[in-house]
């Protein structure tokens, strides 16, 4: 069975600084990896995905993530954080053979002005 | 529609009552998923519908939970004899065909059992 770990419940970063939200995964076969963001009282919004190809994936709102197969990681990054980036971030994985996503427990990102 | 629509957005019910939560997916999306998000926890998979295939019910936590999808479109999640531990946000998502799809989520139904 697949699993996702987001080791940090909370990440605080100053506005303008780079941010990283960590994610590691376990899955059989080739992984399909996703990041979603959730703003208060809203559903989850898709940020980016890795299916195949270039290990560095660029997504919405200036976010990017790097797929590292040897470390089974898919960390979310942004070079310069904005206060408006403050939200709950979820990493998710599924094996290529399945359609159901398994989500991590989420990381609350707070960007301080 | 343009997005995934869920209703009601909020539901308060008394312990022991039955509730029905509705999800209207994006038109043409063949797959529909229900997840549960409890306070301070991640998303817990409940059930998955794909076209006319039998649903994957492996995530339903008890036999008090059931779901159906009529005509390959609208889905209803029913919780019978609600318990306080059922309080959560219930999220619905839909996807189209293809290997590269991502989920489109609705805004969820916040269920509170008192």
C-alpha cells in the first residue's frame, strides 16, 4: 500500500524568503505525485504534479517541486514566499496502476510579514 | 458545471440521525471520489466511482456509511445513525479520463454531529 509523510505539521517563513514544504512517499512502481493547497473553508486546489520526465516540476503561483527517486521525496519549494501563500498544503501519491490518491497529513504554512 | 458542487455546505445534525451529502461533479468527468477530512488530520479516502464499474468501497469506515452515484453523475453519501466521531469535512472530487489527470475538489460539506 502507498503512503505519504509530511514530517512538519507547521512551517513558518518570513515574507521574501525561500520556502520548502517536505514530502516523502512510499509506493510500488512508478509514482504519480501531486501537491494541493487548501485555503480556509475551501476545497483543495491543484498546484502541480509529477508524472514522468523532468524531475523539476513547475506549477501554479510560482511553486515548484523536485522529484527525487533515490530519496523518495517530492518537496515543494518557492524562491520567495508571499503572505498570501499562507495555507494548508497536502502532498499526495498514487501508483501508476491505481486512480485513488493517498494524501499526507498536511503542512500548515505561515508566511510572516 | 464549471466546478464540483457540494451541498449542503454546512450540516448540523443530532446524534443518531441520518444525513445525506450531495456531490455534483464536473460534467463529463467519469471518476468521482469521496474523502473525509477530520480536524488536524489529512484526507481519508472513503469511496471511488469509475464509470459504470462497481465502486471501490474499501475506505468506508463502517456499514453506517454508503454512497451511490446515479446516472454516472451526481453522487450521494449517506451516513446512518450519525455519531459524534463522524463530525468532519466531507470532500468530493472528480476527474476525467487519462493518465495525467488531477482531482478537482468541491468546497466540501462540514458535518457537525451534536
